[in-house]
């Protein structure tokens, strides 16, 4: 039987492990930052930050992204269930755990410790790579999950400082409009071109102004022949001038 079909799992946990987070909210599709990255434990559904008002009195859990997969803070997960021996990771000074296991792309090298369920390489002394792997193991070995689920009557978002859930550089970068400046490396192409052209113009202007200053300083010293001397300095190298044969 499928783990998610088990009657041992509370409805909120089934919804948490099957929801597709970070999709655009249909209700607020025209609004900015409309990604569905909040899970309501009471309604068993994911919502976007613009949908929070009717859920303010509910238990809310913020979903985050780490290496393109859904994670939650370990401190939040431990309020809901037993997370012992689940591999945790540190990102942005916060410990997080994966909700579901990740596909194994290549064999694990240099580590004899692997997840009991999906065989993903782990650090010692962890036994599970995600919450779902631990739940699946408990159901297979014990058949009951009740003693591993905690009663949590209150859970709110980590306010102040509720963020968009993007925790790593692996998240999708928003394009920069033409009015943006080139800073920090992650910029739009139009912005970089604009700054590049401006920089080139400034260099040309500096060269011209320097040459003008040199001319004005050179002319009083050289007297009547100064214009010819300056023109000689500005000439490009061309065909050599030979004296006529007599």
C-alpha cells in the first residue's frame, strides 16, 4: 500500500507531502511575489502571502526552497513530528530538513552511510534524508505513527522577517528591468550595456579634456609653432615622408 494512502497519517501531513509549492497563486496572479509558499495546517492547503488575511488565526508553516526542493525549518518541523535521525542542512543560518526525498542522480562515493529508504548518501549518524523517508520507514516497521506525531496548537510565521522562502543561490533570479544598474553580478543585459556605454563615454571625455589641457599648457611655451607641434603629436603613423631628390 502507498504510504500516503495509510490511515495512520493525519490529513495535514498527507497534504504537506503532496502539495506543489512555489507555483503562482491563481487568485493573485497579477500581484508580485504571488508564489504559494505558506502551508495552512488547519485548511490543509498552500497559499501565497496575499492570501494570509483569512488564515491569520490558523497554524501557518512557511515552506522554503533549498537546491530546488521544498524544505522547512527544523525548529518548525520538531513542533509537528519526531525528526530524530533526519539529515538537516544549514542555510542562511537556519537548519532545514527536506519534506520529500530527492532523486539519486549518481552513486554515492566516499560514504558508507546512506538513507534507509532511498539510499542517498548521508552524514553520520543520520538515517533518513527527508521527513517522508522516515515516515515510510516507521510505517513499514511499526505500522503506527501516532507516537511520532506531536500536538501543535499554535504555529505562526517567523515574523517579523517573513521572507519569500528563497534560501539559496539555486533559486530563480528575477529579470532586471532596463532601469536597473549593474551591481552584484546578477543583472539584466540591457542594464549592463547601458553602464558599459556610459563608462566608455566617460573615458573618451577624459582623454579629450586631458589633451585640451595639454594643448593650452603647451601653446604659450612653444610660441607660434605650437599648433604645428600639437598636430604632429596627434598624427597617426602613416607613409613615411621622404625628402625630394634634387
